[in-house]
């Protein structure tokens, strides 16, 4: 039966916003379902959710709050949310004002990697952390025409404030919106979620050490979690279509296990990112600490970022030239010119070329305009000209830099002659 005919048949189930009763659940009528391998589904913690004659499959699994996924227990996630409550700044991952059980960890599996109406979501998975356990719930589409019970079961009690995904802002949630539009008169409305997308945080903190920040790479190299006999995500569409053809859930159950691990890893990743950002970690490399500082600075938390840069410089035996450079820029913005000059003078002969160029240019500006030490400004310009010429690059950007620098040098020489 086509989706259009099913919608017509189900007019009696149309849900209007003014009369939604989220406390009334549809019955699970398992014994009447024409579902092959029903006993296998039941053995794996699944029940059936009916709307009229159509149904979806709902699978639930629970983990103790003390369960360890990677380097962290789920109890550590509660500590992470608690730690945000004392944060005085503003950050896209801040859960200040939220309770840990309001966080909604969400992931989907679809029939394709692209967007649009032709791409169907066949699995909606989400996890929630309570005081005692983690509850992972998955809603599976047993055949393409059963989207009304799928979304009805998913949305009937969804009142969470915050969505946590991995690249879900660009993919998962837009897909949900697209499919929901087709049946919106027959299921509860979509809630207005906030959104924590951990993909962007992973790119900021780990791109210096990972060639790819796919979740599986972050798990293995950052979170201390290695999957065993996991089904790769790219095989999920083929396994689903095989299930549609044969109805044997063996492959689909493995896809659901893959989705479940994704959700558990989101909890662990949020914990790890929070511990790094709020400086309550037990370990972090100097580069990771620097990336945290830069992220904090980017999000407007300059005072906190400044403290992080100062800690990095103090704690590291080897100079962290990036942290020194960023701290000098902070001092410059705060009009602490002498402190900025001291830091840049200390690294302008030793730092990597890119940082040396930036440091020398900043020194030239400060000596010319702030301290009025024109002779030193001229010396710095000569050093920078030599450095640029010795790099051997002839691109347009470098030509512009040389032109601007020669103009600056000429202006300083004119000031000295006067």
C-alpha cells in the first residue's frame, strides 16, 4: 500500500497540537504481528509499536551508570554536566542550566549518504543518562511504508531540551525534518531542540593529530575505545535493503549495535571535550591544551583563554610558540605593550617561520606606533624582509606582504629622517 493511501486510511489518528496526550501510549500487540523472526526480535529486547495495522520495532538497552565506555564511565558524564554549572563564560558545548538527564544523544541510520526526500531514515537511536543508568532506545522501520508508527513512537514523549550529535546539525536532524514533513499531520510535532554538535569540537581539538575526525577514529585515538566485529556504517543501507528482501534481522541487529555504540561514544566524547575545556582532565598534550585555549578565545572567553595560555607556557619545559604568540596578542589587545613585546622578542629568532613572520610584523607595529622606537622598528622590518625573501615563495600573498613591508619601512625611514 502506498504512503498516500495509508495516510488517507489513518485520518482518525491525525494529531493536532491542541489535543496531544503524550501520556497515552499505543498498545504493543506483538502476538498479532505478521513479522518473521519475531522471537529473535523479542530475544534482543525489542517490542512492537502499533498505529492501526502498521508498526515499527522499538529496542531498548540499559547500562549501569558505572559502566565504562572507553576511558570514562557514564558517571563521569554527570560530573561533566555538573562542572559546566560553575562556568562563567559562554560556549557552544556549555550545559549550564541543564540537568544531565535532559541531554538527548541522537544518531540515525539512513538508506543513503545524501539528503533529500529520497533518503529514508530506517533507524532512529537516542540515549539518555539518568542517575542510575544509561537508556539507549532505538526505533526501527521494518518496511518503508511504516514511517507513521516510527515517528509516532519516537516523538510521543520527546521533550528533551538539547540534542547531542556528531555532525547531526548538517545531516541527521535535517533528514528527520524532511521525513517528518511528509507525515506531520499524523504524528507529534518536532520539538525545538538546542543542538550540541560534537563533530565541530573534535575538529578543533584533534585535527592536529588525526588525519580524519570520523567518530571511529576519535574513539580509537582519543577516547580509548576500540570496536570489535563492528559493521561499518557505509554497509548499513545494503544490510537494510537485504532485510527488506529476506526479513532476517541478523544483519540489522548488527547495524543497531553499531548505532548503539555511536550513541554511547557521544556520551563519552561529550565528557572528554568538557573535561578538556574546563581544565578538569587528568591528562592532555600541550597541543590539545593550546587548541582548547584557542577555542575558548574564539567563543569570546578571552580571559579564560589567557589563563590557559599562561598555564601552558608555565608548565611546558619546551616553549609552546603558538601559545606564546596567542598570549602576546592578548596582551596587545589589553594594551599591555611591554608584555607583548617581551614575549615576541623572546621567540622571534626561534619559533617556526609562520609564527616568526607574525611576531616580527607585530613588533614592527608596536615599535613604530606605541613605543616610538623607530630604529628598532626599522631593524625588525629588515629582519622580516630577509626572512620572507629566504623562504623562496613567490605567490601573490607573499608579493603583497613584501609590498606592504617595504612601504612600512619607507615610512619609518622618513620618520627617522625628520
